[in-house]
C-alpha cells in the first residue's frame, strides 16, 4: 500500500488491478495490517498474541483445567505450558491444584490479569477504530455481519499456534 509523506497509508489501493480485484488478497492484506496493529498494541504491555488468547479464554470461562483451556484456545496442551508459565510469572494467571482432582491444575485470572484484560480491551478498541476509520458506522456493521457469515467456515480449521 502506498504511504503518505507522514508515513500513513494513502487512499490509493495497491497498483496491480489483479490484486485489488481479488477479495482473498484484500482480506489477507487488511488482516495482516490488523494483526500488525494488534501485535503492536499487545507489545505495549509486553504481551504476545498467544498470551492474549489465554487471558481472553480465562476471562470468558473463569477457572478451568489446563486441558480445558487448551481446548478453548485451540492449542496443544504442551504448547500451552510455556505460555502459562510466562503469565504465571507475571502474576496474571494462577495455577492451583484442582481440589476435586489433585492431578489437574485449575487456572484462573488474577486481579492483575483482569486489569490487564481491561487495558487490552481499550487498546483493541482503539486499534480497531483506527483501522476502520475510513468506514462509516453502517459500513462497519455491514463488514462485521459479512465476516460473521464467513466465520463458521474458518472456525473448523486448526488454529495456528504462533507464540
């Protein structure tokens, strides 16, 4: 995408007509930019996308076993361990023995984890608002509705585990 003299993107689409006529290319390009902005927002708090997935899942489901969390997040339980170790080391997550089954750990957000989630929500809203600034409210709602129609076909895919 062309850049204005201030470093921001210009209104011009990429020059190749074949590219801009490809919905797949446009989705990938906008998706890449969205992820770049979100990764930058996470980095403000010293976090990565894998950290956010775990924090978001715990915020949504409450206390859960490591196995249950891995299923919710969609990652192999072995890959969850280092992420959980990092979050526990930062006092964002606690990992306690499950009183009903001492072989299992029960995970939950700490107060600091909940506070971090509130900050991330605010950062995410800002990043999204900036990315979608060229769209009207009606266009944003329409885009969201269209993406929701597509979501079921991608939800069946194995998610990437990219720390």
